[in-house]
C-alpha cells in the first residue's frame, strides 16, 4: 500500500497497531543518491577502518535524502500455525519545509536512472511526500512556535505571504467585526504559515482552516484575546497540531523505536545511517557513538546479507547478486526445506505483490527481507536440530539466528566500483575481526614516477584492487576476493619489474624495519665495544 502526505495522519493509529502486533519488521529505503564524488585520495576504500569509512560516508548521508521507505510488518497467525501475514507499506517522503526550515539535498544521476528503470514515481515523492524532521529540527520549530518568532525562509513563500497580507489588510479597511473572507487554494503547511503570519501581523483577525482554504474573520482585540486564551481543542494553529503535521514520518519512526521489534534489512548499513540522520539526530562525529545510538533505538538488528552469505557457502547455492535472486533460490527446489518453510500471506492491502514482482520498490524489498529471514531461519533450525517435528515459533527462529543478530554488513566503495567486503559491524559490542583476503605488497623496479592510478590500471584487466602507496617504490594492494589474490601471485611470480608478495607486518612495516636497524646498530656497537674491551684487558 502506498502512503503520501494526504491521509498519512489518519493512518497512524492503524500503523501503530500493526507494529505492536508484529513479530518483526522488514525495512528498505530508497535514496536520491548513494555516494558523493570525493576529491582524489578522499574516496572510501578497502583500506579504511570502519571508523574511517563512517566519517567519509557521513558526508553522503548529509548530501542526499530519503525519497521512499518500505516497511513490512510480519505477524504470526497463531502459535500452532507456521503462517505469517505481511502488511507492506510504501511511504513517499519529502523534507519538511515550514518556517525557516528549508532543506538542501542532491540528486545523483545514476540513482535517478536506476529508480526510474523500476518505475519509481517522482511526482509522488515531490508533490505528495510525507514531511519529516529529526529531533534537533523539532526543537527549533518548537522554540519558534513558543516565542511567536515565526519567519518564512523560502523566497516563493515570502512573495505569496506578502500578497496575502496585502489582500487581507485591504479587506480589513472595509470589513465590519464578524465579517469573513476566504483565502482559497491554501493547504498543507502553507495554510499553517498563513495563519501564523496573519495572526502575528494583524491583531484584529482570527483564522480557521477549511477544505477550500483559510477563513479570515475580523474580530475586536478583546475577543481575539478571549479566543487565544480559551479552549484551543479546535484551533487549527495549535502548536501540537502543527508539530504533528511537521514531524510527519518522524511520528511513525518514534512508534517503531518504542515498539523495539527486530528490524530486518539487506545490506542495511546505509539505511541505518539515514534513519539516524533524518529522523533521530544529526550523525555524531564518533563512529562508536553512532553504533551506541542505533543499538539504543533498535536493540535487535538482522542483516539478511550477513545470514545468507554463510548458508550460500555451506549449501553451494548458485550465486545471487541481489535480494530478489536470494529470495528465488530459497523458494526453489534447491532449498531442502522448501516444502516445510513458513507460509507467508500478503495482507489485503498488498495484493499487488501476490502475482507480480516489484524489485527496488521499497515495500516489496522490505517484504523480501522478511521472507528471506523466515526461510533462512527455518533452514538453519532444520540443520541444527536434524529435522523439524513441530511447527516452529518466531522466538525459536530468533534463537537460531543469535550469531547473526546486530552483525551488519558493511558496503565499501572504491574509486570506480562498489565492493562488498566481509566486514560486519557489531552494534551490540566491539566489531568482529574482518574476514577478508590478505593484503599484497608490490615492489616496483625500473618504473620511475609510477603512481597509484597507474598501478590500478596495470592490474585492472586481470582483477580489481584498491591501491595505496606504501613507500617510494612499494604499493599495498587490497581486494575483496580471495581468488584475485591467488591469480595475481601466480601471474606475477616471475615478473622482472613487479614483485608481488603477501604483506607481513613484521617483515614490511617501515617502523619495524627502523627499530630492527637501530637494534642492529646498537648490537654491533655493543659487540665491538666488548671485543675491544676484551683486547685491552689481554694487552695489559
């Protein structure tokens, strides 16, 4: 089901009920871009530590915005029935533009073309996106509303506001107390702003919001005071109502946080970064603080990329390059537990997903995340117990998934490609040691002035490496594929000018070599002193 700004607030009670009644929630997010174009030498690479990667990627998160969020709430249909119903929702989002809030964000051409290829509706994003804000922005709007210091930043809104104030001022000169006028075709946040500005600028008017626009009534100053200080339940300009509308999706985000349901994604690191930045607080400078914050928001995270990687190796499943292919393999006869897997039913509002595939539509991908999780958990439980005799419950699935909980796969980007290295961020403690191919060291002879880019293109046709200069004539090479290491070591074994070997810290580190050289000099001098001292004693 698709939701935009129209009708979103009315759906909130139902959405809260679905979250509270669910066993877990699948998540997927679509963005206006993924990677910033960094200056040479500042791109993310396989050499980055997780903390370095975080600081670089943080810039991309601040530059791009969320255009669609998909959530799929999975609920068991009974303790004795291994059936689940999935309620899947697409939320089109657009940053709040209210008062002085006026966000800037970028579009990345490749991301736009990619989403367009899969039928993404940009009109729904731009024209009817649900507003949102984080806690810092909410504090600012609250302060402005409390102090009455309301300003409009947008030039377009300022021009429209000036026209409205001029029109109402001219009408006031001729109007009698109790007379009304209508400002047509003013809706949404603009209606809130018009009312706030008119009440602030003109002490003898009162305003109401109607379906056809904003109604303006001429009143005495005394009656205006009474209206402001009487019951405000039906006042369209109540601070609480404005904040509710301005917070938009952030209200639902807080519901999700309070529910503390397991959150399931696929390669979800970027999703978590955006959730923190857009709906919680600006990303902190510290990578460890980011992990701590996310763990506080979502104590149970499960990344299906992490879970399926291990299963794929053990069962020799065919390579799956995306989430839909993973889902299809698990639905095929290759899966030994296909016939006993949980039955997953789409809720009535999501029947379009029953027969048709919608890859890279956020709600559909969120549904795939949840479905993959259930099928993989069932397969793990089957292999652990040697067979399943009773219908498993979701807590049993969580138990067998325990080694993968809060282990999020880290996508690492390079200059001209995106690689996935097997590094998992542990959001409930220290990061696990990385499981990736060994680093190579290249020693160059007879190639004066060679740089990192030339080395990269030297190996590009054979396999792809990230390259970092180590010394004047030595370079470190790093890849995410073990076979690339084997190929290069074999192919360059007898190369006359390029000597490739495995990097060993104790052997190749300049610091260690320096210490060894100093120790060697000290030892030599000590030995000579001993010999010379002994010779002097013999002479005497």
